[in-house]
């Protein structure tokens, strides 16, 4: 097997370079780091471009900047904290510009992420997803920047939660969960008092765990009384959390998070946000290998914006000379009874 895309580790260190052979030693190391897999070069995937709405270089730069700002602040203001925040603000602007200027109608979520440094990577990924959803909902660039800030800083309040609770590899007790819930208020106060954020950014941080039916926290707000930024962040936050390995839970494939968001429309999530989510976030990202109901295996080549659950798939015909063929699950009578039964 030949590595198709570079693999990064702690502090954005390059672990594996692209176009290099993969061996058992590398595979074992990746398994120990809890990577679910990597992209490889083969005949089936030849020529398929994995386009990302934000480059890996910018994404990893954001992770490092966010990590440094979090460690430096320590819950208090300092001159260095202000410098770190300015660096973070510049990166947020760069990410917003990248998404705002992109022609991509569909967002392909990164498939291969380790548990390593989940807290920092999660905040960055939620920021990217939130801005992409906000753009699809028609927000202008100035509002996207505020949304991006709120999304990037939505979990800053976890600095004030004991590590024993944050990293507990089991379900929290009722008392521990009450302590955890305080992170949204801590985050609001930190954004307002230390980072000097606008009121709308701070309110979005405060209410990102509210639910559309009023069963969320901290204030049990309901429906459109919940700030729109919070409603967007809520969907991005849950989707990324489901798709990530955490101390108490292994990652599920993107389709599981996708189905959860759709199933909870009007319950946990704003139906208007879910509608945009449905036509913006790919449940089967380009490059994902899948098994079809006809028994064939293939790789996703392209998503259909009008029918996101039925992409264009390149499949391998092992017993036919023609080798590969394309099945567009959204078009053609012959494909109507074929479904994706498993993401691999």
C-alpha cells in the first residue's frame, strides 16, 4: 500500500509522508495512536481528488494557535494572552475567507482523525463546520467571522472543569455532569472578560448546549429564542463529537453523526439548520470506501448536492475485463434499488 495523503500527529508533526510505502510497523504505530485508517493510493482511487474546504496546513495552524492561547491564558488576562488571541483572530479570518470564497457546495469532513489532542482539534473543526453552515444559510462575511469566533471559543469554559471529569473514561455522575454543564457559563465569562468579545459572540458560547425543544442548558431556552449562532454551533458540535474518538467513546463514521442530526430535527436542533446541514455536509465524503447492496465495493467519487445520501461511486468488477464502472446512486433506473449498506 502507498500512502495517498500525509498523516500528522501531536503538535502538527508530520508522521507519514504521501507517496511512501506503508508497512506493518507503520500500521501498528497508527493503531496505537488510534487512527481509524489512512488514505492509500490504488487503482480504485486513482485520480480522485480529496478536496477540503480548508487546507490541512491552515487547519493544523489553527489547532496549534488555539492550543497555545488556551495554555497561556490559564483563565486570566495577560499581555501574552492578548498576543495569542490576535494570532487566533487572524487565523479565524483566514478560515472564514477561505470558506467564503470557496465555490464548493458540499463540505467533505476529514475522515481520518486520531483522539490525540481532541479538545483543540474539536474546537477548530466545529469552527470550520459552523462557518460552512453559516455561509450556506446566507450569512455575510462579518457575521461569519463572529460565528467563527463563537464556534472556536465555544468550549473555552472547559479550562475551568477538572481534568478528572473531562477525561473520565465512563459516564459522568449526576454531580459531575452539573460541574461539566458550568463550562458554558465559564466560557461566556471568559469570552467577555478576557477576550473582549461582542455580546452576540458571548451569548452564542453561553447557549450552545440549548436544545430546540427547550430541554438543553444552561437556561432551557427554546426554539428561535436560542441565538442563531448557538443553533448552528449545536449541530456542528454534536456532529463532530460523534465522528471523533473521545476518552469514553470511539469515533463513529460520519454517516452516524449525519443520521443523528437529521433524526433530531425539531428536537435537539433547529429544523432550518438541519435542512442546510442536509444539503451541505456529505454523509459519505469523497474518498470513503463503501459496500453496496449489490455486493460490490467502491469508493465515493462525487456527492450529489440534491441527494446527498446517494453519491457517485466507482466500483470494481472483479470478474469482468472492464475493471471499473461508475454507479450514480441518484440517477438511472438501474441504480434505484442499490443502496450503500456499509461505510468501510
